């Protein structure tokens, strides 16, 4: 089954304790992205990657890191989490369409709480 | 930068009534356009997409959307609402020859019995 797998689904952590949210896709997609979803703010892009070793900042990259060492994996790293990073996080992947990005396939989400 | 406007953060319809969710985009170049649905505690699922072929696009679950270049709109419709359609709906835009994907702020659809 074609899918994007995120782990964990739920995570509660303390301020300053480094964490990684994993994301893996099995569709051989070039394009992967991380979003956070907050009430009233919709989805905001954190980072995206056009291909292996190619990453770029989205609209809200502060406090986050990513890496793309393999095509299928795109982990999200919070080096020193803070309470304002409490949110629902989605990983998504896509293939190219023409000169743009085709529709995303989304993971099921990770609900992160930083206390 | 592109912007996507969804009019109405909450829309309520009766079961069996027409569903109309509005989406307008700002690009002067026709982009690729998408509608997603998010059910509670789930990720987003692609409903339909417009990629410069037919302007009337049919999607899953009886939804369709029409691309109107003159109005820069891509409104989502369904002739007859079902209780299972209650969810949040997001319009999104991908610009041609660009690597960004923009989401609207979402519209929560409530379906009354």
C-alpha cells in the first residue's frame, strides 16, 4: 500500500530535550515536506526537500532541522523543543507534475506536546 | 507569493442539501489546484486536483470543482450532502515551475440531520 508513515503518533516531551519525528514514504517520491497545523492558522510549511541532499526552508523553519540522506526518509529534528512548538505535525510526499508539484500524500500526523 | 483564500471558516448545511465551499487564489498564472479533506484525528486526503486539463474536475465521494480563470476561483461542490461529509476541507495551490505549495486556512463543514 502506498503510504507515508510517521512516528510517533503522539509525543509528550520536556523543554530542551532533543527529539526526532521520523517520516518514510514508499512511493519513490522526489518531493517531501513537513507541515505544522495549528488552530486558526491552517497548515504552515516548515521545510521541504526536492530530492536527496536537497532541502530548503518553508515558512516557519525556526527551531527545526531536517535531513534527506535517502529518498524515502525525511526526519524532522527539534534540537531544543519549546512550548510554542506544541502542534500537530504532518509529513507529506509528492511526485513532480510538469514543472510543479503534484498533490501530496500525507502521513497520519504526530501530535507533539512540549511542557 | 501565492495566497489562497477560503471564504467561511465554518459552513453548515442540512443533509441532502447542496455543498458549496469557496476557494480563490491570487496567481496571475494558472496554477495547479487541489482540494483536500481532513476527518477528525486523521491526515489530509486528496479529494481532487486541477492540472490544466478539463476545467470541471470530479473527485472522490461525489465532490467536484470548477476552475474559473476569470474569477481566479476553484470552488468545491457536492449536490447532496451526507452526514459522512462532515470534515475540514482545504484548498491548495501549487505554482507552475515553482516548488512551493500553499494551503488555505480551511473550512469546517457541518452536516445537520
